[in-house]
């Protein structure tokens, strides 16, 4: 699974006001002694010229969730500086930019794991998988090299990580797959990870249901959004299918932390924001719900191309409408969607347009 989609791509600068910024995202100006482009003077704000082709080598987000990219000239390879992702053709929409939080020794590659169980017994091979009386030290980074047919047990080896590359070392033996978590990170032992109201805490029907891995993805207006790893591929399949029909799908809101949901509910109670469920009770809090870029008030009069496309196609891809009066709110519920699609429907019974 690709958690960073932008490496290797070429982007075009579209805005005539693509300001160059420093590491602190402050606008940069030409100084005395610097080579000045034609028509520029000392003190003018530095710009990346319109139609410049760039490659992106890093991404960061400010406190308002606005996305910025570190640009390198595609033609000359020189570093141009930071600039807003909104300055690029396409506004960097739907580019994935790593896991959240970003404190990983090595992001999940499929078979690199962290031992999180203090009682991770080392076992012999099948069919008994009997304990050998020793344990894998907690916090160990390991590589899975084989899996039992039922997936309960895995064979692992020690690994070392150098320059973001995994080197497989000495074989350890078999252990239960449940002793391990995807990727190599000390995040699993942090207070933030264990906190049900922390950045990875998930809730359903008012109850905490544990933590999930989150992926940063650029949404509508070049604002950074998050979705869960388990819904990344379904969402990308949805937006790719739409793109084949020249429809651009983007995210206004996907996964929400407990704190974010609490703030939205507070604003709703003050009649200063949109309708929001009580914290702990929103389907946005475990990754199932997506607010997409349909437009109001056009959605229900047949002129919103995004909404009309979703009505025709989203159920076949696992997404359905579930909330009254919210054409933008779609949820990934593949089993229910399959049933509705077979009936030629796109929303739950009783869900109204009002």
C-alpha cells in the first residue's frame, strides 16, 4: 500500500502568486547580492514562475491544515522552496502523504512488524506451534517470513533498518500474529496511542473501539484530511472510477478525532456550525464516513455532477448515503451497499433529501 503517492510525479505551478516560503512557511524576499530575475527588485516576494514543472520532495501542514510542498525544479533539479499546494494544477488533491502521526522508524510495507505483547511466546512450527519457553522482547522490530494457513501464527526474523530500508536478519521462530502490529514504531507504546481520545482513537456508538492507523490525504481546497488505512483503498477506487468519467472526487472530511468531533458539536450547539453528532457517536470517528465534494444547493435538483455520479456508481463500490439532507455524506459499508446496489438504490430506506 502506497502511503506517499507524490514521489516521482511531475506537477505544474498554476498560480501567478506561488510565493516561496522558508521552513517556517514565511514568505521570502529577494535580498541585496542575490541574482534577481528579470523585472524583480530587492525586497520583492520570491515567486515560483507560473507553468514551472516541479517535483515534490516533502510536504508539511500548518495549524489550519493548509498543505505546503517543498518544490524542486524538474528541469534543473534545484530546490525552489516551500509553496502552497493550492498553487499547483489540481491543488495536490488526493495525494497521500504518509501515516499520522508520522513518527515511524519504518511505515508498514506488508511484512514489517512491531512486537507489542509482553508475552509474545516463540513457538516451533506447525501443526502444534508449541511454545519453546522463550519470548520475543516487546518493542522488537521483526519481519514476517511465513504465515500459517489459518493466519493465527507467523514465522518472524529480526530486522534492522538503515536509510528507511529493511534488512532481514536472524530467524526467530513462530509466534501468534496477534502479538504484532503493522509497521515499525515506538508509537504503539506512547500515551497518545493508548489514549481513546487521542489522535488515533476510534469510537462507535458512544464506545471506544481501539486505535487505527491513519493516512494523511490532501482533500478539497488543499486542506489535509485523514482516513483509516482500511478505507484508503476503497476510497481511492471510488475516486479513480469517477476520474474515468471525468468526475473529480475529493474529501471535505473523513476521519475525525474525538477532540475534533467535540469541537464540531460545540459549534453546532452554539448554532455556529453544521449539524454534528455528539463526540463518540459519529461514524467519522472510526473511518466509515466521508463528506465528499458535492455542492449545495445543487445536489437535489439534478445539476450536481458529483452527486449524480455517486448516486449511479457509489453503491457498486461499497459507498451509500445514510444521513437525511446531507448529499455529501457517504459511508463505506460494503455489505449493505451490495444489497442496495442489487436493488438499484443508493441510500438507506427512510433517508430523505430534506
